[in-house]
């Protein structure tokens, strides 16, 4: 998948937003969190909720990296 969320997990750590807190405060669903961890697609609603919680823009938490055959 050419969209990676590595920046999200770095920002979460820097801001003290744990996966436990995400689940406890129902910021995003467990399935959305699992999708993010596995590099799968998520809805724009999920991205919106994370950006609101982290006070950031989508580009701050995700990155497009083309697959080898797309380069």
C-alpha cells in the first residue's frame, strides 16, 4: 500500500496519545486502529478524528510512497 502511517505513530508517541487512550475515549474504532497498524486504508472520518485529537493536518500523519511498479 503506498499510504503509510509511520508519522502518525511517531506523533502519537510525542503527544502522549496511546492506543489505550484511543480505545478508552472512542477516538477511532479498534478495527480502524488495526487497519492503521497494518497499513490498510481507513476512512477520511478516521483521519479527521486523529487530526482533531493531535491538532494536526493529514499530511502530518500519513505519507504517500509509490510502489516500485508505480515509480
